[in-house]
C-alpha cells in the first residue's frame, strides 16, 4: 500500500503541472504501444487507457473543460499506476504484472463513467462538426 500512496502523491503533484502531465501522457502512450493485446482483458485495458489519455489531452489543450479536478486527478493516478513498473504487482512478472494495473484502470473508469460518457458525446460532436 505504501507504493500506492506514493503514486497518489505523485498524481496530486503531476495533475497541477501541465509539463508533468504531458510527460505522463507520453510515457503512457509509449507503454501502451508495447502492450500486447492477445486477450480480451488486455484489449479492454488498452481501450480504457486510450480514452483516459484522450480525455487528459483534451483537458490540457483547453478543448474540453467539463471535467472536475477530481476526475483529472483520478485519471492521472491511473496513468501513473500503469506506467510505473514497480507498483503493487511489478509489471515484469509474467501473466500477473498488469493485473493490478487493469484493476486500477477499470475501477477508476467505473468511478468516472459519467465523465467518460460526456466526453464520448463531445468527441462525437467534434467528429460530426468536422465532416
């Protein structure tokens, strides 16, 4: 639990710093590219992470401003948890390494589901306006 607390403290620090957020997004994107999606669970994890990354990107660019601070903080925590290899279950442990990462991402996605749905609607509107 100590590692989780440290990640939470890092998330609070990162969420208030645009450059740290950009670095976190970049690191998460790089790790996401390397994530094998040979199971439905890993494909779902990848999908959730992609939406969380887009949400934060839209927030820091100023395109989408409808997130409460708590949502950004939770997303940053989930992304940091995903990119830090030595969390509760280290990522280098075969078959188990991403189990805790997935649990954290899915738990947070469930907690902010309303914000995710609103963001999806906003994204859809943006695509429709671009056509």
